[in-house]
C-alpha cells in the first residue's frame, strides 16, 4: 500500500514538472514573437526610406535641365579686303586721274572697319583746275545674341548712312535712286554743295552685301574758273566703282563662307563715313588751290 501511494505521488510530481516545462517553453515562444515583429517592422521601415530616397534621386536626375542658351544666325562675311586695293588701276584713273596713291584710314580693327581716300587735282594753270575726291568706307558687323544678326545690324546701319547722305547741311537739289545689281541693296544719293573753293557735285552710294556696308563718297568741282563737272558723269562712275568694291568684299571671303558669331563691332564702327566725306573735299581743295 505504501509503495503504491509513493508511486502515485511520484507520478503526480512528474506531471507537474512536465506542465511547468511546457509553460516555460510557451512563455519563451510568446516573448520571441514581439521581438520578431519589431525586427520585421524596422526592416519594413528601412526599406521604405530607401525606396523614398531612390524615388527622390530618380526625380532629381529626371528634372529638366536649364533652358538652352539663345542663338543667332552666324554672320556670313568674316573679314574685309585691303581698302586701298578694292578698285582697279583703270577705275582709279577714271575716278581720280591725278591721284598718286590712296590714303588708308586709321582703324583699331581692320577686320571690322576699313577705309581709303584719294585726291586728284588736274591743274590747268590760268584756265583753272579740275578737282576730284574719292573715299571708300567698309563696315562689317558680327552677329551678337543681344543685338541681333550681322545682316540685321548692317541693314540698320545702311539706313542710317542713307539718312546722313540725304541730310548734309547746305546740300541742294538732293536726289536718290536705287542701284540695281549691287549686293543685297544699294542706293545712290546726289546733291550740289557750294563751298568757298567752288561748286561741288557730290555722289554718295551706299550698298549692303550680307553683313557688310559699303559707303562710297565721290565729288568733283571746277576750281578757279574751270567748268563744273557733269553730275551724270560722276554718278555713273560712282555706281560702277561701288559694284567693284562689293565684288572685292565677296572675293575676300571666298564668295561668302558662313562663320561663327564672335564679338561686336568696334566703337570706331559707329562713326559715319559719309559725314567724314562731306567735310574732306573742301579741306583738300583749299590745300591744293
């Protein structure tokens, strides 16, 4: 009896121990679940941050770039011919028969601004003298993104030169006419001008070829009683000469090779050749007479 009671007691103790061990395992398992959930939550949160960063990087790299820089059409002509060589020897003999050589104008940039002038005095003693004066000015404009294309700048200057030629102080009988077959546009202006040396006949021909403006000033007078030259003859010679100058500009640039925009015309380019021309004849004539 006593042994049977001991076995029952021993069995009950084993059962309690087994239940206690099972309970401990359950508690350990239950405690592990929150840890796993926390770890999973952190992993998910980190992944979301990385995804957001990746999306942000993608959006940044995909954002549109800055607006492209403004552009302007390149100027066609990039240089000017030697101004004192734009006319042939034969043409100079017709225009200024007694001229020895041309006088080259000063310029701080020969590729932008150039000029040359010739004076001729055919002295016939007591019978008087025939005076002729010729000036050729060339002005080249480069394209500029802030001011416009070389062609447009040249066209504006062309209009300014015509306005100057038609508004010379003291000019009489002013007439103008288009000149066909010269560059992109050309106009001849003629007028009479009375000076202390005599009565002058003035011819100014302004021509534009692409981004270059040519201004040719030509005048003549009969001094000391000599007969005043024919305005029609001077006009014909001036128009023929300006065609030759325009052809020299094209030849200098191989017929017109397009280039890349660079700087803007020099400050000296803003001066008006026709204004200089209108004052030079009287000075030359007074020195020669």
